C-alpha cells in the first residue's frame, strides 16, 4: 500500500499536489470537526512531503518506500505481546 502512495506522490506534478493540499486545508478550516476532511488533509500533506523528499523521482519514491518497510520490520522486532 505504501508503494502506491509513494508512486502517486512522485508522478503527480508538484503544482497539482500543492493545489490539492490548499483545497484540503481550506475544507478542513471550514469544517475542523469533520474526520473525513481531516484525513484528506493528512493524506495531502503526506503526498507533498513525499514529493519534496523524492524530488518527483519514481525511483527515489520506491527506494524510500522500501527503506520505510525495512525500518518497520526492524522496529517490529522490539514489539512485545503486552504481557
């Protein structure tokens, strides 16, 4: 699932992502208690962050997604069952 979001963030033009972020922010400011608007804002912020981090490169996006997956696996080694 991460790979799809990372690929989308890399492939979309920066201007489109920023415009979508602006729209999501305006919607959220009008309806701050709306969880759907909050989720949409969070997703758009993530897309902007990924796009800027990867400089719009699909190869960089896939590399970043793999790095995150590897880190998640390593961190899961430290999780306990709660007992």
